[in-house]
C-alpha cells in the first residue's frame, strides 16, 4: 500500500499475541493483535486483563496517523499515534491512514 509504513514484524493478515504476561498490577495480561492492511485497520482482542481494570494505551505503529478508534468499553482517546482504551476493553478496532 503506497504511503503506509508497516512494521516488519507483522505482515498483512497475520496475528500476533501474548499470553500470561505478568503485569505491574499483579495478575496476567493476554491479547491478540490482527492487521487488516487492505482496510487500514488493526483489531485488538484482550483475552486476559490484570486486576483493577486499568486503562490501556495502544501505540499504533501502522500508517502515518490514526483516523478512528472504537472499543466495546466506551469512548477512546487518540493522542498522536497512541490510543487510550478505557478500563474493561475486550475488543478494539483502530483505523489508520
């Protein structure tokens, strides 16, 4: 896709994930991130959340800027190339340009 920078560690259509990662909050964290490059979209699925329901910050490494971010737990905040996802998020979608 012309003009869109893609990290070398994730090819279009691929998914990466982390399981049982320890956190500073105690407990574990697990997620999957899927790249849909043709749609200029990243899907995030959080499988395991640490206790205390912290907010999440997703640093978007794709494209030049974030166009929109939505999640199942309420409003998101876009801060440059980062997205703040509210506590309780289990699924999010980030569109980039």
